[in-house]
C-alpha cells in the first residue's frame, strides 16, 4: 500500500503552522502527544502551529510526524509546463 503524497505550497510561517496542524491531526496525535515525542512543551507546538515557532521546533515536529520537507524553485513550479510535469511525476509515484 502506497502512502499518500502531500504537497503544500508554504510561503509564510502561518501557512506552515496550518500545514503542521493538519498533518498532526491526520496522524491522530494531540499537541501534547507530539510535544512528549520530541521533548518540548505543548505550548511550543501551539506556537509553531500559529506561525510563531522556531526552525528547531519545526524540524523536531517534522521528524516526530515522519515527514520530509522539500524546497523547490518558485518560478519552476509556477510554469504551466512544470506544473503538468510535476503532476505526472506525482501520479507515477502514487502507483
């Protein structure tokens, strides 16, 4: 069974926080559970989910949720040709 590939267009700390919250909930974990997994305070998770966290906290949570973080060239993803190619690759990866 292949895992769902999730791509988020993250361009602000607030959007990152929303994505982290959504993925944490998808994993069925509370803020407290994630905090305990990475040995940080629950308030730190809340800060992160509200766009006020640190990079250190972000990477700890990414690891706890078993996620990867990728950075792409913004202009490349904005071209229609590149979007089409990216979608084709993603569809191949889903199979």
